[in-house]
C-alpha cells in the first residue's frame, strides 16, 4: 500500500472512531469540554504548521524533526515519572491547567448508584 494512502486511511479511521465515541462520553458527563477545546486548538495549529512545513522543508529533515520531537516527548514523560507527587500551592498557581481551570473530576455511574443506596 502506498504510504500516502496508509496515512490517509489511518487519519480517517482515527477521526471516525473519535466522532463515534464522543456522543456516549458527552451523555455520560465524562468529557471535559475545556480540555477538549484546548486540545482542539493545539491540534489545529499543529496541523496547519505541519502542512506549511511539509511544502517548504525536505523530507529527510522533516523525518529528523519528527524523530527529535518524539525523543523530547519521551524524555519529558520519563522525567515526570521521577518527579515527586507532592506539589506546593505556589507551583499550582503557575500551572497552566490551574490558570485555565482545566482540572475536573467525575463520579462513576456505578459508584453513584452504590452511594445512593447506602
């Protein structure tokens, strides 16, 4: 299969799965709309940047850039695992998620039923 066709098929399947699963999660109040909007904006900006760069830069450089971004991302994930869980309130004030009020929680339906029956 051609690489471009495989990429296109992958994108279509990811979008179809995302759209298909969105409604049940919204109905179950399991979706944080604020986080969704932030991620949607970042994804759109990333896609537009990628389209612009793909037309200007050589393919080997784009592959190198992609590999470098993956390595930096993996390094950040591993570094976060080593951080201590305890955080001060001063650190939380500087946190983007706190500033944008992206923190949220939900009560599972089964737990809600158990709590109501007690």
